[in-house]
C-alpha cells in the first residue's frame, strides 16, 4: 500500500511539474508579445473561468472520491451524470441566459459579449472534465489522469501560443484559441471515458435520491470552502482592474503568475506528497507519529520561507528583464511580496492537517471567509492610494491570517512543535545573503542573474551543511527515501 501511494504521488507530481514547466515556457512568450493590458485581460478571463467552473461542480468532485466505493459503477455513474446535468449544465445555461438577456435589455451592455460566452462554455467543459478526472483518481488510474492533464495542457499551450505568434498577438485571438483547444480536449476526454467503459450500464432509472443526496450533502461544504478560497485569491485582480485599469492589471498578473509557478515548482510537489503521507501515518501509526511528521514539515517550511523570499528579492529584477520586458521589470519589487503570500497559501495544507484529520470543514470555511473579507477590505481601502504594492501586501497579510488560525484551531487535533530558532536563523541567513548579493555587479543581465543564482546556491547549501545539520539530514533522508521508493 505504501509503495502504491508513493507511485501514485510521483505520477501526479510529474504531471503537476509538467504543467508548471509549460507555464514557465509560455510566460515569456506571452509577456513579450502581448501588451500589458491584453495580458491582464487574459489573466482576468482565466480566473473568471476558474471561478465559474468551481461553482458549477457543486463539490461533486470531492464526493466522487468519497463515495465511489459505496455503490456499483453503473449506479454511481448514473447518479453523477444526473447531477452533472442538473448542476454544471443548469448553472452554465442560467449564466448564458442572464448574460444574453442583460446585453439585450440593459443600457449598460457587456463590451465583449463573445468573451463572456466563451468563458462560460470553457468553464462548463472544465467542470465535466474535472468530474471525469476525479472518477479516474478514485479508481487509482494515476497514469491515465497524468496523461489527460499533460495532453490537455499541451494542446492548450500549442494552440494558444501558435495563435499569438502566427495570427495576432491580442487577447481576443488567445481566447478564441482557448475555446478551440477546450473543444478538442473535451472531445478527447469523452472518447477516453467511452474507451474505459465509464458509461457502460448507466441508466436514468438508476438515479435515486438516496444516492445523490449524500453526494450533494458531502460536497456542498467543501464547495463553499473552495469558492471562498478562489474569491480570496482572485478579488485583488478585479479591484485592480476597477481602480487602476488594464495595464497595471497586466503587470500585477505577470508577477502573480510567476509567483504561482515558482511556488508550485518548489513547494507544490512537497505539499502534494505530504497530504496522503500524514493521512496514512494517522491511520496506521497514530497521533504521535503524525505530530512528529507534520512538525518536521512545518519547521522545514518556516526555515525555507525567509530564504526563498530573500532569494526572489535578489534576482527579481534580472529575472523579469530576462523573461519579460523592461516595462514589466520596473515593478520587480512586487515578486517577493506577492510570492510571500502565494507560498503561504501553498503551504496551508501543512498547517491545516489537524483540521482536515478531524474533518472540521466548517472551521476552515469560516477562517478562509474572514481572511477573504480582510483581503477585500484591505484592497478596497489601499489600492486607490498605494496601487499594486497594496494588493501584494494585502495578499500576504490575509494568507498569514489563514496560516495562523489553521495552526491555532488545528492544534486541538495535532500539536505541532515549532522551533522558533529555525526561522530566526533563516532570517539572519537571508539578510546576510541580500547584503552579499549587492556586491555582484555585471553589465550583462544574464551574467548578473547567473552569478546571483550561483551565489545563492553555494551560500545557502554551505549554511545548512555547517549550521543546520539536523535539518540537512532530514532533507537528504527524505529525498533518498523518495528516490528509493520511486
């Protein structure tokens, strides 16, 4: 069972790494070819699609993982299809009707009605595909899930970048390429489902309220948590667009996207592996071993966090000159601030372990809701006066709120032992690194970036091996065990 868990975790990590790497490849192409306003509009389109898609799934994706073993496949799939017809289809049709009606009868119409319609259609496709992917996950088809994710991302990247480079470098062309790729991906997903006999034996006569009612009841609280989390993550983009316009939104979106890519590459894989690891440890070895595991994970993050933020501060300007344009690089100071918030969000599963083990979804919901309200108020007050910096700091403050209260309320189930000396020493290492990096001065940007990266690797590795031997031993053992098990 342990080897199977590691195997599935490695496959999912590979797929996630590929998606992040693809994002890193597309990032400079988009920022160098699109205007900042177009890039910001694409970002707003993407987050809107994600928000609609999450709402339309009604939490069913979580219920699939929970209930699929409780019924025979034809009965279970019949009820899931029914819920998909009633849920995602009804919501998207309702949104389309509202948008089209508003555009006809209202004196204030949407300026890009086709874009709004495309967003709703793409969201519908993503809803159905997410349900299908979660069904395969429940069947432990990790290789198939990874293939679907990799193929989907590849098709999207190829079509959108080709459209930008070969047809026209505008947000409109990009969005039309998105809908084209989504049609292809949706069709392939249905073919895969048919090939793997997902729909065999299904019948609407097998739909039963006794089956789909618990599916909805289980999923709705998780849907609420997911929706509030997404609202928390996206609200600043809408307020920046409202207060500052499209061009500043483009600059901010670029730094937010890069922070997400870096966070997923560095932290995402570890968090993806730690969640099933602590659940398995809790079920097989008990509370004490789980506390020991999660204490090490929390301390590792708290030690790494100041180092990562300081490193991004040091290389941010050179990195964005290399990946984007000088206009984007003007706002280089945003990267460490935005990343400070994004990395806290990525690490939240570590600090919410106690709440998840005790299934205290509503506690998590209220914490995230209060944090989202705090984020909204801070952005609302300070963006008009302090611009993009206020949005970045608000993100960091509100995610800090989540981490602190996840840790506090989760302590009733898991008491994590935090060694405050670790982050204290890490801050000292980080401050010294910032000072030392100021002496690296080269006229060629790539040489400057490379020299700072090399200094960072040598400096922090030396500091860990000389002064943080226990932590270094834990990291090396974890990497060795993961490689051996893989």
